[in-house]
């Protein structure tokens, strides 16, 4: 098969869609993974002082609960993207993830509001899990559907590349 054979090259609009999907996915996974990267900081801010180990384990439990919402988000947001289009679905997932991240960023600490602080954190992580679940399938589908017929596996592989890139960026942020 030659490179000039029909269906083997990505047109400019297909490349743009692939890059947009990968960048959006990377941003989504930075938001997801930054929580794990900064878990010790969240533990100190959102849980009572006294037992650092218990606070860290509580922070990681909140991280784990986010995974419960991923299949729910995949089902609900996948259906939304099927009905309203991938672009609208992906825009919604990015908005949900960004909004939840902003809530975590401005949430009051345990010292300020007591037990309300970890509840806010938990709710924000549930929204992030919901969003991540909806984003994964919609992003993969968007990139594959946007590709040239004989380049769909290549396009789909960028979904996983962008997951790794987002996780790596979050880890890099933790080293600063």
C-alpha cells in the first residue's frame, strides 16, 4: 500500500480534529491525575490535623470513589454525545472536569468549615469521575470517526497517548 493510496492520508481538517481530541483528552487527564499527585497536600487541607496517615488514606479513598462514577459517566455522557454530537459531548466533559477542578481549587479547608470541606472535595471528585468516564469513550470515538478510513487505528491510538501525556504532565507539575 502506498502513502498516496486513497484513505491513507489525513486531510488538514482530520489532523485538526485529531489534535483537538488529543489536547482535550490530555487536559482532562491532567485534571484527573493532579489529584493523586498532590494527595498529601489535599490531605492536609481537607481533613483534620492529628493523624497524617488517616488524612492521606481519606484523600486516597476520595480519589478511589471517583472511579465509581466513571462507568456512569461513560453511559450517560456517551448517550449524550450520540444524540447531540461528539463535539458537544466533549465540550461538556471538559466543562464538567474544569468546573470540578475549580471547585476544588477554591474550596474552603477543614480548618475553615470542618466536615463540609471533605464533602465538597468528595462531590467534586464524583463530578470529575463522571466527566472522565464520559470523555474516554467519546474522545476515542471522535478521533476514530474523524480519521481517514485507513488511518483509524492510528487516530484511535492517540487517545491512549494523550492519557499518558496528561498523567505525565500532572506528575511533572508535582516535581516543581
